[in-house]
C-alpha cells in the first residue's frame, strides 16, 4: 500500500507549488529537498537574492552617481557591503521559512534529504546524517531544477576568482574589475549589481548580440543603454581559457570570426553561459528514464514515459523561469488529481530586472518575419511618456505586435522603467485573445508608465495621441 498520493522531489518553485496545490486538493503529499532549505534555486541563490542586490545597488548608484543630487537630495553615500549582504540573507531566510509554513498549512510533509528513485513508486531519501527512509507513493513528481552550465575546462568552486551566479551573489568585496562570460540574463543582472557598486564590467559574449532570443530591436536598444551606463561588450568572442591566478583571474579569448587572441585580467570572472537540467543521483536508470540535453522528456501533460512519474520546471524542456515552473506545478498536480491542468506556453513572459528593465511576451518581430506572418507594429518611446519624463527615466520604448488581419495581439516587447510589471497587462489581454484595439481603448491611469503601453497599442491602430 502506498503511503503517499504524491512525493515531490525538489523544493523549488516547481516543487513547493506542486506540493501546495496537492495539499489543497487533499492528496497525501511529501516534498523532498536536499539543500536543507525550501525555495530551490529561486529563493536561495537565484531570483530573490539577485533582486535584493539589484534593489539595494540601484539606490546606491542613485545616491553615488548623482541621480539623487539632480533631484535636490544631496547625500554622500558610504557602501556597507556586509549590511547589503545581510539584508539579502535575512529576506531570503524569511522567504524560505515562509515556504515551510505554507507546507505545514497545506498538510504537506517536508522530508529533508536527497531523494533517489528506486523503481516505480519508490523514493529513497538520504538524510544529512546518512540515514535512509523509503517513501512509497502512487505518483512521483520530479522537480529537481537546474545548475549552471560549466565552461569546458574551467573549475568553478565559488571560493576563488572564477565564480558562477551563486558566487557572484556573495562576493566578499566590490571588485575593481569584473569580466562576465555570457551576455544573458544572469550576466547582465549581476553585472549591473557590481557595476553600480563600482566595478568596471566587461561582458564577453560568443554571439554577435546580447540576450539572444529577445526581440532584436529591444536587445539593440538595451545594449546601447547598458553601454551608456559603463558596460563594455566584447561580442563574437570565444573564450579559450580561464585561470585563477590568485589575486586576479585571467581569461583568454579569440574572435569567433578569426583573428588574434587576447588576454584579459580582472578581479573576478563570472561565468553565466546558461543552465542545464539537474538529475544527478536521481536514480532515473532504475525506471529506465534517460534525459536528453534539455532534461527529462515528458508529454504535454508532464508525464514521463513511466506511469506515475511526472516532471516539471527547469529539469524538463522550456524556458528556465520560476513562473513557468510554478504554472507547470499547478497544471501537473491538477492532472494527477483528474482535473484539467493546462499551461499556455505562448504566453510566458520574460523580464530582465536591470535598470531599465526588459520585458517580453509572445512572438518577437524576428519570429514573425521568419514565419512570414503579416503583422502590424505600434511603438511608443518613454521619452514621450509624461511620468517617465518627470522621473528622468526616458530610456527605452514599448512595442506591440498584432496580427495584420485580426488585430489580435501576438507579442509585446519593451525596454524601459517598470516594464516588468507592465507586461502582465499584455499577458492577460493575450490570454483572453485580446486585440491591440482592446488595450488601446482601455482606460489607463494617468500619469503612469503603463500609458506608454497603451500608446503603443494605439500605434498599432494608427492613432497614437502623444508621440
Ligand atoms: P529549482 O528552483 O532549481 O529547485 C530544485 C530543487 O531541487 C533545489 O532546491 C535542489 O536542491 C533540489 N533537488 C535537486 N535534486 C534533488 C534530489 N535528488 N533530492 C532532493 N532535492 C533535490 N527565474 C525567474 O523567473 N525570475 C528571475 O528573476 C530569476 N532570477 C534568477 C537569478 C539567478 C541568479 C538564477 C540562477 C536563476 C534565476 N531564475 C529566475 C531562474 C529560476 O531560479 C528557476 O527557473 C527556478 O528556480 C526553477 O524552479 P524549479 O523548481 O524547477 O527548480
Ligand atoms: P542565458 O541563456 O540567459 O545566457 C547565456 C549567454 O551566454 C547567451 O548569450 C549565450 O550566447 C552565451 N554563451 C554561451 N556559451 C558561451 C561561451 N562559451 N562563451 C561566451 N558566451 C557564451 O543564461 P544565463 O544568463 O546563465 O541564465 C540561465 C537561466 O537562468 C536563463 O535561462 C534564465 O531563464 C534564468 N534566469 C532568469 C532570470 C530572470 O528571469 N530575470 C534572471 C537570471 C536567470
């Protein structure tokens, strides 16, 4: 007799949301987590600590970089990095404890230790003290997440001069110089943190553009803004070696297109070239599951090839985002409970939490062009948005893409102040099959930056009022 209806392996956004929903639906549930704290990558070493440092460093730069002075606030800030790190740690601790509370509230058993599948319906959990416990269950949900992709030939232990995102969230001092390998989300967010605190940041990227996959027009504008802020970019550059030289790190690179090699030195090198699914020690071989490069394969109902074994979040295909993991968690558990869980993969927003932010949802203009879709574009610059203007945050624009015939919104892409929050409006409109005219005719509060989005939608209709 199975003791549990569901055993979830992994306590990140995928795992703990699955556990919560399972508890709500009255399923007897256990969640297994090995890191000693719930919350996964996101709460412990991802979304939340990075946002804590982005928030604090933004204020620091506003004070140190003259932005406050322009507003008539004269201060001479002194950086207390230990306090900045301590407030980050406190917030993270509160959040992870909060998840533990949610588990209790929903009658989910939290089993501490590393889980290993030992045949269908059986999970063996090894606790920190080495003891083992067997959980028998009708369903196993794998939510073991992801880990940083290593740079071939480079050892990263986060103790020396070459770090991954986890190390870059806790550098002991502000580096004079930081090299970031990879112009993706982590590189630009954490690069921003350390640049704001005083580091000279050089980003080395293999491709000839930053943030691949993001709408090219937005990415190009974003790169210009970051360059104005002091970021240096070396695009089309292949890293051929990285070495920890004790007091500094050394990086060798050569142009992808060919040409002379170059050696760079910096106090730290942050390697942020993507993440890969994490399945180490999971015992997949005991049930005949072989992951591919994108992780554990499942059908569109989160079922692996083995009855009663399901998979969600970063460890399976799709964007490696917390909200994607959360949505899959709810849908997967609802399917296990015999309900109709569903995730709309066409409407998964992406946000880069720099200043200004980048936000995107739906098809990019590049994708529409490549697919030969007839579309209309509406664009609106923050320079013409009164709230952005009064706040001196005029960099960037919003772009809305709609079907040329039906006017249905196909995507929205923006770089600018608060666009990360703003994009949710377009997600809702798209979820309801909305047209750009629907957004254009919806009353928006004045003065808000969301009016820029409305004006972009009006632009699709050809009647922008303010630009
Ligand atoms: P995870 O959060 O990785 O959780 C998996 C958990 O499973 C881990 O705690 C791990 O210890 C545990 N585990 C693994 N194997 C076992 C086992 N055998 N037994 C027991 N436990 C196990 N996403 C966003 O949407 N927004 C952001 O702003 C954002 N910022 C990020 C910043 C950084 C620096 C990083 C690294 C990532 C960020 N992400 C962000 C991505 C986000 O963290 C992930 O998409 C999200 O955490 C995935 O959730 P998950 O539940 O699939 O996996
Ligand atoms: P990424 O996929 O965003 O960017 C990696 C970059 O590295 C790409 O531009 C790629 O072309 C480049 N690259 C790959 N190999 C390289 C090499 N050998 N040399 C130089 N450049 C190379 O990955 P990143 O930034 O590591 O983030 C990992 C994941 O974490 C992302 O998938 C993202 O979804 C998630 N994340 C999300 C955040 C958010 O939602 N705000 C914040 C941080 C992470």
